[in-house]
């Protein structure tokens, strides 16, 4: 009986270890995607025409992309991902986010929900490359 309990405890510890390793690997993949995606100038350029402000703000209320605010800058072009609702109404909200081994999609909606933009991204040679950008209007 004692051997059985010890075996069960050891088995649970081993499973826990492998689960935490898998979780860390998944977090690193997501971090790599987020950094490459929002560090891409074409993403900034596709969003800049929706609002007159220079900085792009992404509101991630469900914390699908990040758990804490994150900031990206390319040649003075700034994108900020917020986890708390911005004070003004000039922001994008994460509507949908899907990430797997080699494909990703992200849908961002304007703060009023009237417009949005869909990104389809593919992983090629360990880099995330945008395959398609589709602007959407509600009407």
C-alpha cells in the first residue's frame, strides 16, 4: 500500500513537471508571435488610418495576448497592448485570437465595434509572416 502511494505521488510530480514544461513552451511561442507580429511595420500601417493619434492602442480585456501591458516601437511608431480599458475611445479591442503551431489569426475591432481588421499569419522558417490582412466594416 505504501509503495502504491509513493508511486502515485511520484507519478503526479512527473506529470506536473511535464505539464509545466509544455505550458512554458506554449508561453514562449505566444511571446515570439506577439513580438514578431506587433513589431511588424505593416501591422502598424494597417491600423494607423483608423484613428488620428500616432500611437496605436490595443485593449486586451481577456488577456489573450498578454497578462501585463506591453509596448512595441519601430522608428517612432508605437503600439501598446493594454490590459485595462483605455481612457479615450481611440483603441482597438482584441475580438479573437487563435494560435497554433504554424498558423495564427487575430481579429481586432475598433472601440465602437463598427470596423475591424483580420490578420492571417503563417510561420515560415521560424518567423511569423503575414499572409493576409482583411479590413472589415459592419455595414
